[in-house]
């Protein structure tokens, strides 16, 4: 054995079995985190040519030019240095102003908002601040897997509580939530609008979730990254009402948000966390050790997105709504396929009768038709038996993809 370090005391070399037992292993908390099955499917797809990609949660539209120009201006204006751990005060003020305008919620930008380097970092940070090793988090599923994986990274346990489908609408199973809670439970995570369901919590749902969290002394984490992608408001552009409308500033509530989805900024990595002051202060402090802060010029571009983004957002929503309806129409009437009409986000989650292995189904679909979807199994309890279609793609991709998918489904049913 060649030592990298020749100095120091000479030791007798260990036998091979000793060598293995002395070898440091990876931490169990990281070894146990499962791979993303969406990514697994995507990696097969990326090795193939001509795939119509509907597996990731993003459109193929570039970030709008007014946002790119804002980033270029910011670079020219010198936003190339470190910023505050909680993000630029000007961006935090813009986010607070946005909550005032959209939700009539009053937030203190300096103590209740932390800018993060993406929604997923906000999610990870919020979870990290709420859980100790050995605690348990309840997660409403099917859900984007990153919440549950972040719980595992915090050395805590995940208990998934599936949304049952009643007729054409998903709902929350409050009895199952009560039954799943244990003395170790410290956190409840839900996503509205939901990825992958497109389901949107009603105000009554939110009231009951808040009541459940208050009664059992839990943190309530609401992932609201899709709140602007809502098709059932009085007007397109009206957001899904935030849980912050119901919570007081002393409630143990956190909201995770992001610029990625509403402004086509997935690659920019900017998001935010709204939380009770003590948690926001701790998240700010921890940011120093994790990412320090989101990129300075990207934060400035985020400010412009909030200030000038309403018109382009409504145009995008009109396009997304038409896409949703196209996909719903193409799937309607296919024997054995049930697809609840989603009110938010940009996903359909059709359930396919008799489907027991959604990964194998998606792989076969990919190989035989070059259409890439995300397997329902990737989204945890309640997800197997379905597939997720992201309908944010351009029509030139979506239309042929839906044609091939429906043909494949009719062929499989025959
Ligand atoms: C439910 C949900 N939350 C959070 C995110 C994180 O978005 P980002 O990290 O790009 O800001 C996503 C992205 O797909 C999501 O679907």
C-alpha cells in the first residue's frame, strides 16, 4: 500500500479484513436517500436522439428577454460581489411588496424573508431548521421527491400520506394524517398547487392543515412555488391564495417559493423562504455555511421579474391553459385512463388502469415512441399506476408527443 503521507509513525499494515472494517463508510443518512426516478428516466432519454421531452418540470421556452437584460445591467452595475446572507434587501422588499399586492399579507422584508439559491434550497433549509435527527415529517404525496429526500438528509424519518382521489378531485385524508402522527412528528409538508397532481388546496383545506399543525405543535411547510400557475381564479394571473393569508406571524409556518416556474428561470437558481422570525434568522445564519447567498446579479434579475413580469406571466398562463386543455382532450375517452382536471401547475397525472410498473411503462414508451414522461412511482405513495406529463412544452413538441402517447395507450389497452 502506498501512503500519500510518508511522515509520521510507521504502522504495521492491517490485514485485508481489518482494512475493510477500518475504511470509513458513507453516512447512512446519505446512502439511504433514493435516486430520483425522474432523473433515471431522463438519463436514458438523454442518451437517445429525437426525444420529445415532457419529463422535467420546465418549459422549453427561454427566460424572457426583459429578465436577461436586467441581469446584464446588473453585471454592468457591479452586482458581482457577495451580498447579505438573506439576500439583497431590495429584493426582499420587492418580495414583501409582492405579498402585499397579491395576498394583502404584510411581511417584514428584513426578518421574515430569506432569499435562497432556488426553491429546492429553501425547501432543504426550512426542513433542516425544523427537524432534529430521529424526528418524523409527514409528507402529503404524490409529491415532488425532493421534500422527502431533504427530510432524510436531515437524518429524520418520512411518513407519506397519500392524497386520495374522490371522483374527479384529489383531497386530503385528514383521518390518515391524524393516524400517521406520532410523538416524534415535528413537521408537515404539503405542496399546492401540487407537482405532480396539479391539485390546489382549498381555503378550507388550508384552515384544517393549519389547525392540525397548531393542535399538534408542528411546523407546517407549504411549497407554493406554483402559486402563480393557477387556472381557476377569477382572472388568469390571480394567484392561489397563500397559507400566509390565514397564518399569523407567530405561527410555525414556512412558505417555499421560487422564480423558476413563473418566470422561466429554472437555471438561474433563485428562490425564497418566508418563515417565522426565529427560523428565518437561523436560515439566514446557515446560508453562510451552505451557499452564502444566491448569485448577486440573478437576485437583481429577480427584482425585475417581480416588477415587470405580470404581462408576460398572463401570456404564459393563456398558453399553458390551452396546452392543458389540449392534453385533457387527447386523453379523454381512452379506455382505462382517468385524468382529474388540474387547477394549477403545469402537469397532468393520468392514472392508467392496471398499471403496476410506471417506470417500465415510461421506458417502453420512450424506446418505442421517443416520448419522455416521468413515472408516477417517482412521486411516492399514491404515485404508482400513473405517469406525469409536463405540458409546458411548445406546441411543436406537445402535439406530436400527445399523438404518440394516445396511440400507445390505445394500443396497450387493445
Ligand atoms: C413542488 C416543487 N417545489 C420546488 C421546486 C424547486 O424549484 P427550483 O429549485 O427550480 O426553484 C420544484 C421544481 O420542480 C417543484 O416542483
